[in-house]
């Protein structure tokens, strides 16, 4: 099933009112949440669009039916390339974060991990999860991932916290399910998701066993409060509001106050040894998603910078062109890292094809290290006008309209109306509440650069480099370079098959 | 005379209502302007404070009386060092831009340039200006500098513009004065300044002679419209609002619609050859001011980062300390550049002591190149919380208060109330409308890095380095290094004298 | 045919003595050229090694026989991935530049361009070239590419130069061929190549038609002088010299003094419109090669830094690990760019599969921008010892041996002999004549970062980003994002076929 | 007394042969040491030059006589400014490191520390040191500082080392003196210094008391071996060798093999609590010296880059000018840091005026962080020619002379001879053994950036910034900003007096 956005809304607006914004409990149809919902709408619209079949949609490995790409388990490198492309496509349309990758990355992490734990421990989580996923795909639900816990004192482990609710944990095991409580924070998309996938945020020790818990739960389940901070552009609802201003985002603190989860939706319960694996699977899948969305944000910044340069009539100047090319560097290197992660990814025992961690991490890290610099370039080229331009109302008021309208023209080929739209856009992109969100999410979302550094340092084969150096230095007589042979791209007949199917759908 | 802030307000609020904000004409007592006025207040308060006599005040070279430091013409390097220190002091108190340096830098540029043009051309601008300045100092007025013109098409000179009002210019010379029109933009502080000093923004050619105009004018003169965009923090007026939230800033587009200026306040009229000199004098003085204020902003960022680190209980971690030390580098290198500019400055023919341009420019450029990176550090250390934390109201609402209050505690030594204040401050410093202003003003205010690069490339003695290289390479037999001898610090008996006077005042 | 290195040497040493080093004409068996020849040897050895069949070798699209990978025309993305891997493999073995990619990139550029010009102009260059290539592959020759001309005054075009020989050009056309003269410079590998491929270095205008010349010529042809500057490590020939010290490189100025080229080896003669295309084809192919070799250099630097850290007993320190991870970022982002260039490359009309230019350029640019920084990291971690350590002889001399031997031990697990080898290696990698070469070639080889910026700025679809921004800003009602659909990876059945063949060979 | 360089040589060449180079014991007149001695010569020449009296010389605070500036104890900020200037002057002449600041910084550290320990402990080290210094000044000796110990295992303290000689220490106390042994390393200038000042390299604990030892000793004392690694340019001794090629440097491992030091030259012996203070005094004085010499190196690089740009006829191009301005930024910010360190330095109890540590450290750190980047700029502008140009001999050899001579001309205003000198200079500056030394010493000499970060983090008043943030955040009601008042420049009558004397000498 491929829901329309209207069907998505209908279900959403009929949910229990457990969203809190600014001190009040509100419905999911609260106007402050709408800009975020508009973003999700794009993921439904694209799947309805015949032009994007096979990209915004995929053939489910579970049901054999056509489903939304974001609800799909990638089966081969081509699927990962398509995912990257679908994210870049959608992220361009909304001018930034598409939010729905959260659910995608969660189902992939759960599909892989449940298979692995079953194989090792003889549990039956995988069948349970796939059974759940079948319904999720059939109903075309939208889930988000609740990973980051409140954490409390960062020098202490979950079980050592003074406030035990700093991490979500099991408080009671019943015959038919478990009762969980605790707080998750900084959860994007939660206020308008159908479902939450809850997973651990870190490696755990034996004494943290109660914190080894993973499950799926409807977003309006009894006992759940979603305290939401939406971010959007407070522009007046003009008849022709700029598309960029119609999109927003939101993050939530989610309070689980003794919530009951039936066993069929529990995918980890006490297996602390797998906390790190599940946490990393989500993180690494999410970092691969970043290799698709962050290039789109660079596309937006590049376009905004180019518009500003044009409005200032300096778009042909060499050092402006040189600055523009920095966006190309960041966008395409990150995108390339995603491509390499796909090409050199691997088939997991679950059948899910997973991106190569090294490439996913170098790509994500680059974007996190570059984000402030990318906004700096926009500012350098645009000048100070985005924070000193009179308010829009002054451009309309009788006493100031005429002078201001003439004043704003800087390039003979760009009239006042267009110039105003450009500068308003530059302000919205580069000097607005959305800017603050994009700068900070650009550093921390999906793990900040220091997290990728840690991931790289634990995964990269430094020892091979050391052995190479020992050989070249004349310390060791030999250097075994056979590992390089094993770096084989994963293109197989299956892939070609898959593409044929996809192409037929187009 | 040293006015109190109340006296400053009284005069301000009695001015003609020619301020426009958001489509409406408002009085200078409009609440949206108040945060900016609060900043100016600090400059009046400091001068009233006996502890800061000799720093926030100075003995006027014109009247011999004690005046506000910001209305003073520096006479020696010590005066410049005191100016730097006074700016850093005040800028710390308001958490950023002190705004009043605009007037300071304008009167210095005018004092120097008028003397020079008189010497060269036999005009009498200097006496005229000093006469005006005498009254300005006696009344303890606050002026801002109107330099940046609307500019229009940047590929054309003033006289080539389709819209002649893109630059302020003379439209009529009368017996008793001149009539001017045109538009200035991005003028900080204009909405609550007593006086405007209007000067050219660039080098001029003979055909631009009408644009070679400099003058002083009351801010509410007939024909002037000030279209203002204030920036402030929209926090509720709680009983104990954080000091940082009480301060703001504003920039204005200023429309001169056939404004009459009597000759006694005209300081340039047609002498296009001096446009560049006057423009640069203001710019370079202003860049020296930045060497005082930007270190204060780094102080604020450093403190905010440290508070965030403490709230996260990571303030002892080595890589956090390493990041903190980046603020020290930027702040103290820029401050040192200001010190060197003072020590190796020079006495101009007007008696005004002027900072060394090379040092003022390398200092200002460093801050402009570093500003985004400095905010990046705050974000790296603070985490994503400043854009994902629930709104303050949720921390007070009955249904969410209890959980959120426990949730916010991360360090056992920092309670919920303090933690909330810290995270709110981190948000206000790093993810608010003030942030956008500080980021963008940090790049462009006083001239963006590319302007300092151009200034350096026109002033620096590259030829000396080339001759050095030719000598070392064996191309030239000799290298004349005597120029280094002429780099003598300007400490003299006068300086010592001055300090004695200042110290007596302390 | 796959020559052994001995066969390569035999042919080489029997060539005419037209190499000049340090003021003397020498044979190709001169000891100063040997370190460079040792590098080429590795490319022959690898092809002989059964473990590397299908990687160091390929099935020729021309002859259908197994040939050296470096003499192959890639037919699909897998071929490009294999090329990258083969280069990284070989470059690790020699600790840096493998040199032989020069010929590889030249034959690819010529194969593509000749087909295109034939299609457009009705010439028959392609058949001529393929015919030549057939012999080249059959004999397993090693060619280098002579692209960079002496250039003379860089503000003038070839035909405007005072010295017409600043660029290689045709001086006479004969019935059976052409006579060329002029000077090429900075030509790597020339002193021990069998063959030179000569191509233009830049776009040309009609008046430069004589400079539109491309051909192949034996390296010892009459009229050719090769003035060579070898770079190598002047270590004594100890019995167990470190492998790194046995490898070197060389660059040459090549003087063409009226050299006759028969038509069958002439591939461009006067078609000035194609100068830019041919120049860029080589450059872009070469930049893709860099995406394979520069990661290997990062591997070597990473290993050297790790050895130094270990010798200093600081290899577990967090900020050392963080620095190490910088090598991962540069190496794997560049490698990923090469992968994406392969995956999103395109089949040319010649049948040659060519890497995507955007990805090849962002990858190469990253390495050029990072190279000095990468060496900086080695220095930071290793300390000053690589330029202050006593000479090796002092460690052996009776009067100083004992103290120095004890002195050099810093880590109880690394004895004096090993420590000495490590520090000598660190010096050879980071503070030797080879270092200077790698730093400078790292910036300029294959085109410096500014050249990639120019290439990106001419190829990147900035206009698409501008249209995206215009849409988001509300200026245009629509945004056509269909271009993204066309970004399809080039995996096809042919690829799978090819891999099967390759795998069978393994 | 102001020795001539001839007198310096005479004493040097009559010393005991205890220098070891490349496995042999050599005299101080060994030709490989000469380039380093040529550097020291400049410090003697300058002091003889009447033009530089008062700069290269000073009036001794000990003897009242005119002495070499490098042997002087600064008494006021002007002395520190003069020191900076003298170093920049001399460093320009030799194209880099002047080496003699080592002794200067050592005597200052010893003068200050001995006074402080005497005041605290009732010892009489200060009188002892001043008595020694009197003779040192009267004889115009040249000393170097031996600080860096061999260190052995860096995770262990001196007293924990397996090899006790890893740090210099006392092995026996006698009635008339002490016997010391151990190894110092990376000691610049040692091979041609008259005297060694030996001081601790780090903070010490009680069990390290034997390692708390400081003394002065003649460089050829019995028991001392100096194992030296000279660095120089191996250019042929042509009649007109380029000045840059005549200068070099050297570092030594110094073996103290039971060396007897009479009490009158012992300045610390067992007072482990003062180890850190003495070590830091030298380090910080030395970092201030860097604020003079590193700008000179930037001057040389700037000049070399400009020459290369000119030879390439691109010296007017904007992005070349922009790159040049980077040298200005680094050079003048570091120099400014030195100026601020002087202006805000302080008078110690010994009477020595000491630079402000914060400014000295931010200045030195900047240079250490920038050095690789500065060389990168030279490479970017110069191109690859410095490692690919044929050897000088080829430009003279009959068979290649004519073509190469024409080939090298790229700018019609620069003939072949001049062009060759330029490119040779660019190579010597940017791609020679001296380059490696300058790159690595630029990072580590005087303490690497991480050492300055540690120094800043221990000295900077972070707490003040935190209190500022707490006030602005509304946590604390007050902020005590009085500390800023105490930041007073140290200009006094004494300074003016001093300047009069100095000026009279001019």
C-alpha cells in the first residue's frame, strides 16, 4: 500500500492528544506542527508520482509488493544508491531535513540485529520483527527512531544514574509483555510519526541489562507524553508564501511513564551484549542517509549563495566562483562516500544489504565538520543584508514603500519584487531559526564528528597501515597486502535483476 | 559634561518621531528599540562610575574637561589602549556589540581628515569640525556613523547609477548650506543616536564630486526617515530576566529626502580626491575598535562553552579544554593586534593619535575569519540541546513539569533551575536571532575579511620582502633593512604625563 | 604479452643514450635512475603474480589477450574500480607514486578523443591509434605522457610566445609524417619509459593550430633529449636497506629538436578545436588515478605516524588517535570519490568507460588541499627528532655508539635497532628529498587544486542549484528535478560478464 | 665588550675537539659547521654596526656597559620590543633561525628564578648567577640552552627511567662542586657555542630531586661529547653563492659523562619544586623570541613567493595577492602578540622585565599551527618546478645549455640568469634539507602548539569568563570585572629614560 498524504493526515489527526507544545497539550493538527508534517507529505507525494517509481518506491523483500522506499530493507548496493538519491531528491524539495530516514534506519538496524541475535542466542526476535514489519509496510506507516536517552550524568552508566529514568528501561516483565519507563530526548519527527522504534543509545554492561530494551509502539500509546519543540519560519501566511517557508521540523522529549509493550513488539529485552551492535547499526545506517541529505542542503546553500551573488551582480567574480566550488566539494565528497559505502557494503545474514561503515563515517564526518563553514560562505557572498534589511512590512507601508522599493534593486536584471524574495530567502536560509537548527543538527544529528572519529578509530584497519610501514622501514621482511583483494564491489546478478524490475516499473 | 543615562533617554524620547519599524512610524521609546538603548546606557553608566574614571572617561584635548571616552580624540598610544580596554569592558557587560564606537571612530576620522585637507587645500574644515565637536563633547552626545550607501549596482560608480539616490549626494548648494539626498543602509545604532555623522563609503572620481559629502546632522532632522530593524531576544518579561536578554541591537536604512545641512556642519563638499582617505580613516579606526570588542565576544562564547561543558559534566576532558583554548587564541591575538596598532600608531597632523593600519587590519581580519568557527565550538561542546530543548513553558506546566525538571539535571552539582538557565543562555548565545546577527556582523561589520585583505595588500610593504628575497637569492648584492629601524614605539613624555593625570583621576 | 621486469630492463638499457643528468649524458642504467626503475618493476612484478591476475592484469578490449592493467582501456565501472585498487596496491608497495598511470591515462584520452574527432570530422585517427595501441599492448610497453609544455610567458598563448619552442609544435609537414620541436617539462617517468605520448596541455585557438599536435614516439628517437632530475634517498647501500629507500622518482625536461614523426603515430595535427578536450581527458583520467594512489600515500603516512607514536609510547593517547583518523578521512574520501566516479562514469563512443569528472575532480582536489596538513600530522606526532637525530654513522662509531644506542630507546618494547629504523623511516618519509617531492607533487601533480576548482566550475550544474533556490524562494513556481533521475549507476550485464571472466582468471 | 666575529671564531677554534659528526670527531672549524657559525656571525656583526647600536646592543643592567643585545637582561617593555626587532632584523639577514636567542632566554630564566628561589628559600643563587653573568657579558660569550632531555620512556618520570641517563642528573656532590651525567638532545647551536646553560625540561617531584640541576659549563669541558647533525645547503662553492646558501643550523645530542661543575656555576641543585618554574621561564621567554623570528621567516617566504609569482608573471593576479596576504596575517599577528607581551609584561623581583605569558603563547602557537600552510602557499604559487627543474650543471653543459637557457625565461623582464637564481632560491627555501628543518622546527622549536595550549590552559583566567557567563545568564547577580583594570601597560619614566639613552647611542 502506498498511502496518500491525506490518508497519512487522517490517521495522524485521529490519534490521542499526547503532544505538548509550549506548556499546552495539543492535537497533531496544531498549526505549529504543520510545517513538519508538510515535509513528511513530500515522502508520500513522491511515492505516488509515477515519475519516481522505483526510486521513491521499492519492491518489498517481505511482501513482494511495491512500498515506500523509506519502509524498505535494501537488498543490494543499488537499493542503497537509490536510497541516497531518493533522500537527496526529497531533501532538495523541502530545502533540508526529510526526517523520514529515521524510521528507515531503525527498521534496517532491527532487521539485521534480530537475525544476528537469533543465530547466536536461539531467540526468535527476527520472525517477530519481520511479522511486525509486514504490517508496517502494508499499512505504509511512518515511524521515527527513539534512540538518544536523557542520559543524566554523562560520567555514569545507565544503571548508576541517580534518576533511573535517565534511560528508558524495563520496570516489569509480564506474561504478555513488558512495562517500560524513562525519557528519550532530541527525537526528530516524533510529533507526527505513527510509530516509535525504541532502541538503546549505547554499549551496555551486564548491570545495565534492564536498559537493554528495544520495541515498537504507537506514538499515542497510553503513558507516552511527547513534549515537542517545533522549528519553523514565522512568516505571515501570504497567498504566495515561498515553499521554503512552508517546511519545518520538530524535536521532542518523549516521556515513557510505565508504558506496556506486548511481546510481539519487543525486539530486545535484557540482552545487554547486543546494545552496542544495535545502536551502531542504526547510527551507521543513519550516517549513510546523511550522505544523501547533506548534499541536498549544500545544493540549497549553493543555490542561495548564487542567487545572492546574482542580486549583488558579483556572480561572475572569480573568488565568488571559487567559494561556490566549496559547496561542490562538500556535497559531492559526502555523496561519493555514500556511493562507496553502497558499492563496498555487505549482505548481512538477514538479507539486508548494509553500507560500509568506514565510508559512511568519513562521509558524515565531513559534513559535520563543514557545516558552519558552508553557512559562512553564504554570509561572505551575501553581505550583511540578511540581518539589516528592513522588515517586509516596511516595503509595503505608504511612507517608506517607494524609497525602499527603489533601494533594493542592485542588478538591472532583477526587479524589486524578485530582489526582495531573494533577500528574504537568504535570510530564511542563513539567518533564521531554521538556520540555527540546521547548523546545530548539521554538527550533531546522526552523531557529531567526534562520534564518527571514534567509530572510525574502532573500525579502521590501522594495524594494516602499521605493518605496511614496518615493511617499508625494513623492520619486517614481508607485507601481506592480500586484504586489498577482498575489497570487492558487491554487484551481482541479483542486482541486475533488481534493476530490471525497477526499470520496468518506471 | 557626563550625561546620565536618564538624561540620554530624556533627549532621545523628545525627538521627532521619524523611526519606522515593521511598517509603522514609532517613537524612540518603542519597546523594540529598548534592548539597543540598554546597550548605550552602559556607556553612560560606566562614565558615571568612579571606578572606571580615566578608562570610561578621558580628558578632552578640545575642552580640557573630563568627557566620555567614546567622545574623545586619542592623543597617544595609551589613549588607544584605554579605548580597547573600555570597549572590551563594556562589550562584556552587554554580551557583545557596544555600538557607540561608531561615533568615536567617525569623529576621529573627521578630525584627522579635516586637518589634512585644510593643510593641502587651504580649506577651513578642521576649525569648523572642532567647533562642532566642542559642543558635541560638552553635551555628551551620542553619534553614529552613516557610511555604507545603498550602492545599487555594484559594478557602477556613484555617478553612473540609474538610481542617483543609491549614494547620498548634494542636490543643491545654498548660501547657508547644502541640500542632500540618498540612502544609507546597515547603519547600526541609528534609531537611538542623537546625531548622524555622514561620510563617503568609497574612493571617488571627479565625476562623483557630488557624492563627496560629509556632515553632521541631528537624527530627527526634517527629511530624514530611519527605517529600523531591531534584533532582540523575545523572552517574556520575567521578574528576573537574564541580563543577556535585556540587550539588543538594531540597524537602519536611512533615507535622506532633501535634507538641509548648514555649512557649519559640512566637512566635505565636492573634494572627491579625499573620499578614499576619509572612508579608510573611519574603517581603520573601526577595525581597531573591533580589536577590543571581538575579544569580549570570545570571552562570552568561552564562558558559555565552559558553562555548557560543566552542565554536561565534561569540563575537565582534554579535548574540551583544547577547544576552549581556541577562544583564547582568537581573542588575545586580536587584542594583541590592537595593542600593537596602538604602540606602533602615529601622531597625525591633527594631534589625533591613529592606530597602525597593518595591525588593525590583521586583527580585525582574524576575527572575521574565525567567527563561525567560534560558534561551531560552542555547538560541539554544548550538543544539540539548544535547538531541541522543550520550551520554557513546558518546564512549568503541571503535566510535564516534574519529569522535565528531573530530566534536565546532568551534573549533580548543578540543579534544575541553574541547568535551565544555562541551556537557555546557550540557546540565546548560540541559536537565537542574536546569534544570526553576531555571526553575520562578525563577518561583515567594520569590513569583511576580503576588505581587510585589500587594505593589507595596498598598505603592506611587499616590496621590502621582495628585496629581501632578491638579496638572499643572490640577485641583489645588498638589502637595505633600515626600514625596520623606523618602527619605533610611540611612548613619550606626553604619554607618561597623560597616565599621571589618568591615574590621579582613579 | 606480460613482460618480466628483466625484459623491461633489457629493452631499456639497449636504448640510445639520450638522458642527461647533472651535466652529463648517461645511459638508462645510471644508478641515479635505478630507484625510479625499481618502481616500474613493481608494475611488471604484480602482473606476473598469479595472486593479482585480473587486478594487475586485464583482458584487452583490443587484442582479447591478458595484458598489464596499466595498458588497458577500461570498458566498464568495474575496470575503473580495479584500476583504483591496482594503483593503491602498487603505490603502497613503493611507498608512493607508481608513475605508470601516466601512460594509462594517455592511452585512454587518445582512444576516446580519436573516436570523437573521427565521428565529427571524418578523420581516421582512431583506427590509427588502435593499431598503434595493439602493438603497444602486445609488446607490453611502458609509456609516459608528455603534456606540460615549458609555457614561457603565461600571459601569452602558444602562438604569441617570443620563444616558439615554449610549446611543442609542428614545424614541417611531410608526405610521410611531421617534424616537431619544442620543450615539455616536469614529465615524470620519462627517463625510463619506452614510449612518449605527446598531447597538448591546454585549450587552443585557431592561430595556435601548429600547436595542436599529438603523437607517440620512442623515448630515444633522434632529436630527443631528456634532461632528468631524479629524486631518491641517498642512503648507503647497506646489505639490508629499507624497501622505502630503494624507490625513487624522476622528472624531465624533454627537448624535441626537429623530431620526425611518421603519420601512423600522429593522432592530432592542426585540429586546434580538440586541444582542450584531449587535454582534459588526460587530466580527468589522471585525477581519477590520484583517487587510487593518494590514499596509498596516506596509508604510508598513517603507518609512519603510528610507528612514531609507538616509539614515543603515546600511541594510545586520544588526541594522537584523533590525528590518525584525519588520514582515514582524506584517504577514504578521495578513494570514495574515485569509486563514485567509476559508478557514475560513462561509456564513451570509443567503448572506453570514462570516470565521472565531478567526482574525479573533488577527489583529487581534496588530496591536493590536504597534503601539507597530512605531513604536518606526522611531524606533530613524531616530534623534532627526524631533523635532530645524529647521523647513522654516529650510532656505529666507537666513541658514541654505546650512549646513543641506549639513548634511542623510548619504549621498553622497541629495541634500539628497531627504534633507529623507525626514526630513519620517519625522516625518510617526512624530512627528506622524497618528502619535498611528495609535498609538491601532492599539490601540483595531475593539476593543482585551483585547476580542479576551474574544472568543477566549468562542469558542475550550478544552474540546477540556482533553479532549486528560485523555486524554494518562491520566485519560480516549479523546479524540474528530473536530472537527478538520469544519475544512474553504470552496472550492466556486461559488467557481470567481465567479473566472471576476471574471477575465473583468479 | 663587543667581540668581532673573528674574535668569536678564534676562541671557538681553539676549543677542545669534542664535536662528533657522521661518525668522526671533528674540530669546530669543520666545514659542515660553518654555515651555522655564519649565522652567529651576524649577531656579532650587527653589534659592531653603528647603525644598529641600541638595537643590536644594549646597556647592561649588570655592568653598565654596552653589550650585545642577546646577552642582555631586559629591564622594561622597550627592551623586549627591541629584542623582538633585533631578532627579526637578524633572522631576515640569515633567512631564518638566528639561534642565539637560546642563550638570551636562558640567562633571563636563570636571573629571574635565582632571585625568586633566594627570596623563598634563603639560598644565594642569584648573586652567584649575576657574578657569572658579569663575566659572560664582559667577555661577550655566546651560550646555548640545554633543556630537552633524552627523556626515554615518556610515560615515566626521570627517577623512574630504566636508563637513569635519560635525564641529566647529579651523581655526586663534592665540596667544590657537583658531578653530573645524562643526555640532552635536539640542542640547537651547541656545536659552536662557547657555553652551555643546562636547565630542567619539566616539572619534577621530590623523588626526582637529583634531576633538579641547573648550571653553566664551557662547551668543551671534560666529559662532554657533542654529537651534531648540521643542516645546510650542499651547493657548490661558486664565486657568488647566494647568501641564503651560506647559512645553516645544527642540533646536537649532548652526552654528559660525569662532568664536574664547580659550585660557582651551579644554580639549582635538588630544589625540585622550582623545576617547573625554571623550565617555563625559559620556554615562555623563548616563545616571545619566536614572536620576533617567525615573522622574519614569513617575510622570507613572502618574498620568495612574490619572486616566484613574478617569474611566472602572475604577481598581479588577485588570488595570488590574497595568498600573499596570508603571510602578513601570520607574521604580524605573531609580532603583535610579542608586542602585547612586552607592553603587558611585568617586572620580576630580579629586575628583569618578563613578557606576558598569555600573549607569548598565543603568538608562538599561531606560528606553529601555520608553518606547513605557509610553505603550502609558496608551493601553490611557485608550481612544481622546484622539484622538477634540471640540476644547475645541465644549465651549463654544452649539449643542453642553449635550450635550457631559453626555456627558463617566462617573464620578458626576467632574464635566464635571474630566473635560475629565483628558482634555485625557491627550491632552497621550499624544497631542500633546510625546508625540512624549518617545517619541523617551526612546529616543535620552543614547544609545539600542544605545549602552548597546555600553557594557556594553565595560565588563562577561564574562571573569569565563566563568571561573566553566569552573570549574563542570570545565575549570578553580579560580575566583578575589576580584573580588567589591572591590565595596565608597563610604560614608566624608566622607559623614557632608557629610550633617551638608546637614542643618544644611535
